[in-house]
């Protein structure tokens, strides 16, 4: 009988808790409905995530909520041990390089070995991304074709290591760049500069088999550098000078994660300058990106459920060199390391690909050639 009464009390408590949660989510004026993605966010992601997270419901951001551990514990659990076990299969890191006198797409092993030119074309090939199944690479190129007689930058897809197996995804008069495969390999998002105006950068989505891409952003502001969340529901982008999350299906705004000038009363740090090139960790709990808030491009990291805490991973040494740039971060397959592009006196002020542990330690240079090597993407 005692056991039965205990069970009944537990059930009553659970029902009461769920009823309170539903009030938090549904009652007007207390919290935004967690599916109302288009509502503006003025104080981080709290209005969309607090009630659903407490109730165990799933929202566009709360699905990545942490288990309550500290940020330091999160970084420690993600940190590699400098043993160069970066995870991922051979030739799963793509980047662009002009070591052969023009920009080509290269792939390499996660540890930097076996660097192979896969495009072998006289045009300029940039910003690659490898499909999840490892079979294809999407990239931006100014190669001239029947559909691109003017030779502007369009999005192309090629079967890896088969330069003749190329097809053109976009055909317009704009500048198309930064293609990124969806987690299921069915869709590519990319950025397009439609006119010479800086505010004409927009985000588009192309699903394989469709006739033409679909425009996701409809703002008279700059939208660039899209990257997918691991579940394919969200995109992290640069909007004007800051990092935002938008819905991958319709482009509606979900949250703002960095601020030039933080909202009054918020705990967000001031981040003047550019914040861009965001990348989700494989488990979706962490985000790394490039910020110039300290007067130089540097790689930062945050937890998605605690975006007010933003930590710099690549601080400039003192005395400050004339050139010190760290940008374009991308997570390793096992979520313990971050690849990034760096230019510094060590590299002769040319850009090269580096990798580091997720806490900024264990920094290692992976490319050492003439010319530049930049903007790695990892599948």
C-alpha cells in the first residue's frame, strides 16, 4: 500500500508540473509559443527556450540544450588530448589552395596527410564542402560554361576525384558562394550577392532535383555564410555584423546570438565589428565562429543554451604581430577539434589550415606550401 501511495503522489506531482509547463508555453504574456519562430528576439534565446526546456519539450534551439553542466565542463568533455585523433575518414577535409598558381579545391585526411587537388581546372574554385556520404564536393567557381558565359561565380557540384563529372547548380548574374550540404545530403544552402550593393547578399536553398533554388532571406540587409545545425532544422548565418539563427525551411528568424550593442539589461558582451562563419558542433550544443570584436579576426566559442558566455580561442599574442588572423572555423567529425584558417608570422603572413582542441589548446598547422590554403570544411 505504501508503494502504491508513493506512485500516486509521484503521478500527481508530474501532472501538476506538466500543467505548469503548459501555462508557461501557452498563456499569452508569459512566454512565447516555442513554435513562433518569426517573433523578434530582444534578449537572446530565452523566450523560445526556457519554457520548452523546463517542460522537456523540443524547440528549434532547446533541442540542443545542455545537461546543466558548466561551460568549462562542456569544453573539457569536447577537448582532444593532443594525440591527433581528429576522427573522420580519409580525404574528408576540403579546402581551397592556390599553391598551383590558381585557386583549386583540395581534400586531405583529418590529420593533414594526403593533400590532393580534386578540381584540376584553370578557373578559380573556392569555398568547398563535401557531401555527407563523401561522394561529392560542392564549391563556387568562375569557370565559363554554356550556362555561365560571363564567367561569374556560380555553385557547382563534382564527384570527388572525377573533374569531368561536374554539374552547375546555379545560373544567374550574381555572385554565388559558400555552399553547404544539409545533414541528409539532399539540399545545399549558399549565399548570393545579387547586385554590387553590400546589402544584396541573401541566403538560398537548393534541393537536389528541383528546377531552381529557393530564396530564404528577404531582407534589405546583408545575409551571408550559412551553415546547418546537425538536425537540419536551423541555419547559423551572419546578418549585417552579427550571428543569427534562422529556420532552414523558410528563413524565419529564430535568435540573435551576438550584438554590436547588447540589449539593455542583457548579459551579452559587446561585439563591435564582424561576427560570421558560424559552425555547429556535431552534437549541436556548441557553436564556433569568427569575431573581429577585439580588433583582429579570431575564433570564438559559445554554448547554444548560454550564448551570453562567449570565449575567445585564438587570442593574438603580445607583442602583437602586424598580421594575426584566425577565421573560418569548422568542427572535426568527433567534436573534439576545430579546424580554422590562420595567417601570422609563422605562416609568412599567408593563410594556412590549422587545427586545435575545442578549448583552444593543441594547435597544429596542417598545410605548409607556397601560396594560401584556406576555408576548410569537414564532413
